[in-house]
């Protein structure tokens, strides 16, 4: 039986460990899956925002189509007078307060047939100049071939140059790079993303490799998913999204009437915005924290819900395993109980049967009839006591009996009636019983049946299990605890109870290892019944082994203490 119990515990531990490992593995793979999913979702969301902003910004470059038409008209003017009139109209149109503001900073033209070959109107001063500063500031490529855009010069200026064909006239536009971004791109980008705050940066060409310190352009690459921090940390880090505004593409593609705008990397995708560098960056700050806050919050909630489901399933499995283990242990204890009860019942029944057979066979001398009668009566009491314990266990275990209400009682009568039988029991085992019941209230409301059962069981356990047939001493003390508690203590100086056994001695059918090995009498129900009745009556039963005396010493024996309600009479 013992080996079967050990095997049962080992199998239960293996099953519990398997469930724990399975739960850990499931949570590990679930976490990795959620982390990869969040990283991908952040990447897609970032890509969506970047495409939206670049597409929006790229669409604004179509405003430069108007410059192409203006430049061709000016370049092909038939006379200087017509050219002058058109220039006045175009200047009004392109002024900061005109209908097409902030596209250019100046207009210039080269007219080989005029008296002065170079003219320029500067919108910042509002005046014409005939100096050659405009021409001198242009890159050498334009001076040699006036037919295309430069992507950007060292002075960070952009030019549009259109030749006039037969007239030999050339029109120059110095583009308002900063004004264009600030006026058109910034306004429409911010209006289309109301949930963000923006910061704009203009970086020179020499700083094109610039990185914003402490900020990653692509946070999804090294993102770490921390669901508890996401949901419960108040100050979530505000991480911006950094996007470069696309630059102006090659003029031959932008201004070609048969094609849409686009860079060299966008072949086959004419609807994509330009991808040339502009030097303008925008930092986008979500007003709710990190720009991916909603993504990771949804993922964190889903992850915790999944974790909770896994944990609940594992908890149910653990509960089933625990109940199975408990059922097996109870079955094992019941088998032990049946074996113990069978042994205990067999002894009195054998004695009663033997005495009855001798009496019925008229082989008992007349002078011994009284002895046989007393023997039968004694064993009948023992048999009845065991049956009462079994019935009490059944009533407690299946809750068929409610606790009795307190009754009026006399403590002095109770202790006087209980003491003789226990002294007789102790004397039969050569044990001294000391009884202290002084200074108690005379009468009051209490639980005499529970108290009697408790004292009898505690003293009986000490008599039969503490000293193993050797001489010893048992002390019983009654003490009233103001205002409404009675404390009953039973202590001995015997073998004591091992710490591991103390947690189980109040379990039904449980008998410690020494009692089982020595085959000592007992069913393992006495302490269970005692504690159960004490708790049902509003009291408690505790054990200390070893225990500390008033003088500070710690004997090897055991101390059982019952504390139960008792209301003294007024």
C-alpha cells in the first residue's frame, strides 16, 4: 500500500510538471508570435504613413507645371514689349501675395537681342537688376546647357531653365524651395494627419547622413513587446516618426507632358511620388504617445487575454489533477481505515464471541461469571465507541449534521464528571495525569459535548501514543480567557510529533508513521472529529511539538490546545 501511495505521488508530480512545461511553452511561442505581429504591424503602419505623406507632398510638385507654361510663353514672346507685359503679369501672379505664391524667389531671362543680355526680378526686394549675379550664381551645367533642372547646388538652390527656340531667349526660375515646403507641403500634410504634432527640419546637403540622436527611424526593427509595461505604465515613451519629404525630381520627367512625375527608382510605378532627397525632414508625434501606441495596446490586451485563457485552462487541469490526487489519497486512507477498523473490530468481537461460546457451553466456573460479564461489557463499549466515531466522521464529512447550539452548563460538574475515567485510563498505562481546573466560572453557556470529546481524544492519544508503554506524565489545564473563551490544554513529554506530520494529523484516517509501524490501536479519526467539531462550534484546535513552557524550556513532547466559546453566567 505504501509503494502504491508513493507511485501515486510521483505520477501526480510528473503530470503537474508536464502541465507547467506545456503552459510555459505555449506562452513562450504566443509571446514571440505577438511580438513579430506587432513589429510587422508597426512597419506596415509606418510605411502607410510615409507613403501617404510622400504621395501628398509629391502631388504638390504638380504646381510647377504652371512654371513650364509660363516659361515657354515668355521665351517665345515675339517682341521685347510683349515680353515686358507678360513679365509684369507673371510677377503679380508669383508674388508672395499672388495666386501662385512661394514657387520661385526670382525670375530672370537672357535675351541676346536686347541691349542688356541679363535681367532678374527678385521677389524679396521687389526690384529688377541687370547685374550678372544671377547668372554667376548658377552651376556650370546650366550655363552650358539651359535645358534642364539641377537637382540641387551647393548653395541649396534649385533652378528651372527653359530655352525659347528661335528667339534665342532663355527664361530662368530660381525655385523657392523652403517656401514651397512651408506653404504647400506642410499645410496639407498637417491637415491630413490631425492626430499628430509636427516638427520640421531643413538640413543642408552636407548633413544628408544626419541621424537624430537617440531616435530610430525604423523602430519596428528592434521593437521589444512588453505587454504589462504597455498597459500599466503611465508615462509611455513618446517616440516620433521621422520622415524625409521627397525632393523635386528631374525636370525632364516632371515637365514632360506625356509622363507623370517620378524618380529613377519608380519605373513602372508612375503614380508613386518623387524619391529624390530634399533635405526636409518632419518629426511626427502622436498626441496619444508613440505613433504605434494603438497597435501595441491592442496587441497587449489580446496577449493578456490569451495568457489568461491559457492560465485558466492550466488552472483547471491543475485542479483536476489535485482532485484526482486527493481522491486517490482519500481512497488510500479509506483502505487504511478499513484495515484498521477491521483489526480494531475483530479484537472485541473475538473476545465477545469467545466469552459467549464459553458461557453457552457451561464451561465457565460460577465464580468467573462476573468477570466474563464485565469483559463482554467492556468490549461492547469499545465496539460502540468505534461505531460512534465512524458515524461522526460520516456526519461531518457529508455535512449531515449542523453544530449544536451552546447549552447552559456547570464547569465544575463537567470537570468532575470527566476526570475519573481519564485518570483510570492513564493509570492503566502507568502514566500520571495532572488535572488543573481552578479559577473557572461556575456556570455559563458552552459546548460540553465538544469539550468532552476533545479532552477525551487528546488524553487518549497522549496515553496510547506519547510514551510507548513507558512511564510518563500528562497535564490537563482549564483556563478561562476573558471575555468569552475557554482554553483547554493537554500536554505531554513523550516522543512528540514530527513537523511534517503536524500538517496532516487532523486529516481523516491519518495515522503517523510510528503508529502504523508499531501497529498501535486507533482509526485516525479522533483528532479529525475533535477539530471539526471545534471549528463548527466557533473554536479552534492547534498543536505544538515541541512546545515552549513558561520557564522557556522546550520539551520533546506535544501540546494540544482547544480554544472554544464559553459565555459565563452573570
